[in-house]
C-alpha cells in the first residue's frame, strides 16, 4: 500500500530534531523524499543516515538567502519540490518587552519569520512551474494570542500566520496550498532541556487544558502530514491548532 506522500519531494527546515525531526520521519514513512535543512550537522547527518535513501541533509542557516541555493539544489536532485515545511524557529528565551533589545528582537524575527519568507520565496516559483504544491508553516498558539515574556516571538508567529493567509490568496491560482499549524506546549528535546524551574512552569501551564499534558512532536507531525497530503486538497489559508484544547476557551 502506497504512503500518503508517495513520489513527493519535501524540504523540512529545522528538520533534524524536535517537531522537525518528527515531520521528517513521518514524511519518509509516508513515501516522501526529504531534504533536511538544519544547522545541527551532527543530528541532521545522523537522521539522514538513519532514514537512508529517502533523506538528504544540507547544513543551512535558513535565515540567509545564500544558504537556500544548496537546499533547493538537493530537492531538484531528488526530483523537484512538492512540499515545503517552514519549521525552523524558536523564542531564544523569555524576557519582558521592556528588557528586550533590538538585537534579540531581530534575531527572533529572522529565525521565525524571515526564514519562512525566504523559504516561500524560493519554493513558490519552483512549485508554480511544477503545477502546484503544498507549503506548511509552523506558527504557534502565540501566533494567534499574545504571550507575556515572548513579545518578539509572538510578533514573529503572528507574522507567519498573516503571511500564510496572504500567500494562500495569491498562490491559489498556481495550485499552491499554504496552511499553518499552531502547536501549543510540545515536549521537544529543547523544551525538556529547560532549567528545572522553567520546566515546572510549563508542566503547571498545561494543567488547565482539556487535554492536560504536553503534546508530542509526533502529534504535530500528523497535522503537518494532513496539510502536506492530498487529504487537504481543498484546504488553503487554514490554521490547525495542536494545543490540547488550550485556546478552546
């Protein structure tokens, strides 16, 4: 039985670990060839070796336009580009707005918003020439509601949400679908490596949720797979929450 992404070629940014690693594994299991774009050469190379033929690792800083050329070339070598997952991102540590300097703000915006903009700017012309494609942007619950101590991160993720919806309007004519997934508290290796007091805050924060636990990276990967696959062929400009019901009320 064929997988849901059989014959497709995908790029996953930040694809070496956490949510990105789970997406990479799920895509490969569903029949896709995957380009893993990540700064972590050790983890990216290890994952590509683990997955074998369907995977290629490219060391890339996806906030820099010049690093996208080898990523796109790797996709072309695998047969083209059908799916882009803009997953690279992070908050770079909580801090109050009044304690946020311009360098921190710019770094957070570049990592979360500029990287996604760059990815789409490279992918759309290729997908248009190919006759269509699917772009999945990893936003956040913080891209739908504000979050204290994460002003720059929330601003960037709101930007990802807005960019998703705007490009969906423009790219529909090219049969390119653009959707966003909004994770809540997810038990990624990065989050689990937080200082004990911070991790305790995260664990307490999920207690009021209808599903009172942190999510798993694999649960986010399932949502990404839906948007990437033909199961979502009539979905564009949409947002899918993977937050245990946190924003339900």
